[in-house]
């Protein structure tokens, strides 16, 4: 092999090494530059946004993770978006909602971190106490299975109705005692606030109550918390195949901080309780 040929081969080898190194370097930088996570959340209050912005700031400063939020208006959307790959994780639902969704939709979405738990509340523009509701009065509740079951259990805990025992997700058909002949009206959870002016009372989920500017202190009844409450803890969820994804874990860590806890207490008092370090 001539010296000239060896020299050409050597130059080509060096050129290949250079090219590989060049593209590896910029590919790596590009990967770091696109360290982004898309998070599905519900459209909420100004206070909600302050907390989510704080989480995004922590994620950026501590993990170099850019958080992009995609907002949804009803509960049917975020899990569908997650399953279809439009977002990486979502944060809007409790354990039981997710379990029922997976069962009904044949999806494989899993919890990867706890966020908070909100006590269910009954609101009214007509009465000051739930027991003041008149015979034949109307109470609005959410119509999705988990929140309907929770709402009926709240009405039962208030002494207004009784439902069958050992029914995991009772519906209005499972009411066995209704001494005031209350009309239980089922509507989409997002419409419970709009129904408030035309009915005697309504069970309104926390995010919708906050968006409507309803103070938790104005509720006429508050759901008690006990050892059975853990299934109502809200969670960050991901597709099962992504449950150990590093970026997803970093987002959970960015949420579960003392700073988040302080902000929750500042804006929500006891109405929203951080749950990742709570034992039920």
C-alpha cells in the first residue's frame, strides 16, 4: 500500500470521526434544548395558574425542564389526549376516576405521583344549610360515574338520602331512602356551576367552583375526610409505558415541593390539601 493511499485513508478516517462527533454534539445539544414536557390540566382559576406557573419555574430551574401546559374544559378530554400522545402526562383526576376510565376505555394509564385532595362541597344560592332544603327540592350532581358516586355519598353523609350498601359506584337508582323526595339532577360536571341559579343546591367539583369564583367558605356542606378518602386523591398520570420516564419523574418532583405546599395553603387554605405526604 503506497504512502499516498495510506494518507488518503487516514484523512478519510479522521473526517468520518469528525463528522460523527459533530453531529453527535449537535444532536446532544438539540436533545437538551428540547427537554420539554407537555402537561394536560383543566382550565382553572387564577390561583391554579399561579401554582402551575410555580411548578414550571421549579422544573426549569432545578431540572432544565420546559413545561408546556395544555388546558382542557371537561373531564373527557385529558386522558384521551394522553392516550393519543398529544401530551406526556396529565394532572386533573383522582385514583377512582382513572380506574373507571381505564376500565371503560381499555386504556393503560397509571398514576405516577400524588398532588392534592379536595373535599367535596355543596353550594347554594337559596339556602344556608343543606338540611334547610324543602321537600321536593332539586340538587344537581355530576353525571360521570365516580363523581356521581362521590356526590351521592356526600348527600348520604349529610343525612339527606341513603344508598345501597356494598355498591362501589352508586347511581341515583341505588337510592333506597329519600325522605324529602329530593330530585337528584345529573349534569356534566362542567355545567354544575351554571345550574346553581336554577336549583336548590349543587355538588360542584373544586376546579369548577374556583373558576366560577365560589369561595370554599361559602359552601353549605363539606365532605368529611377519613381513611376511605384516599381514592379521591388527585394524581399526575402517564401512559404505563412512560411511567419511569425521567422527564415525567422530574415533573412530579417539581410539583411535590414545599413551595407548592405553601402556595396551596396560601390560596386554598383547607379546601385543597397537598397529599403526597399525607397518611389516610
